[in-house]
């Protein structure tokens, strides 16, 4: 069905009026298509990534190579989603000059999703298969306390998998 704004009332979940290219820390959650567990399993509270989960983590590590003013913080690949903290800096890393282009958060997420999808589809020899859901969740980290809490959440996420709201057996909607 073709997009019709009268029927399909898509509303952005981004913070209206916020400049997502400005320096700051951002917590991201990106879900697998249909929340299928395609990135590995949790065993005894430990995430055991499969080949696809390894690819997701590998491309997360490569984000600063592609975007010159980005630092990555903690991240966890879960069976059907990904959490990570990304930091946009005012200067190019390793220097004191501003970046030539200021990418916005959505461009970085798009790059990450595109590269992981392309690599996973190459392995499966199936081009065009969706790996990720259309959107992503972000939280602008405004305080050191919030940063510490989100880091702890990431570290504890595999231990809490059975009660995670994204767990396939959890009846609640996210």
C-alpha cells in the first residue's frame, strides 16, 4: 500500500526542535525486524552472539572511523535488539578543529543499520532482506547520573533478559 498521510499518521519520535548534530551523549535502542532473535542467545545471563551479532558489534566499533567527531561508549548486542551510547564531540577526535561536516544522529544510525544489513545479507546471499525495524529509540543523556544509570542498564541487560520488555515471551508492548 502506498503511503497516504490521511491514513498513515506517522509521527516522529525525535524531540521536536532538538539539534541532533550538537555535541552530547545519546543512548540508542535499535530493534531487529519483527523483533526476531537473529543476533545470538542469552545463556546464564551472558550474551552469546552469533555471526550476525558479531557483525553488529563490529560495525558499532567502526562508527568513529566513518564519522570524525564521534566516540562510542558502552554497547550490548542482545538477541533481538541493540543498545549503545554514542557521543558527538565538538571537535575532531585527536585535534581541536571542528568537524568539516556535522552529521546528525539519524545519519549515524542509518550508516550503522545499512552496513550491518548489507554484511548480514551478503552472508545469507539474500539481498534486500530487512534486518532492522524502520525506526530507533534515542534518549538524550543530559547528566552524569543518567549516563551512569544507562551504562549500568547496558551492562545488566543480558542478566535481565527473561524480564526484558523486548524478550519474545514478554506479553507487554514496547
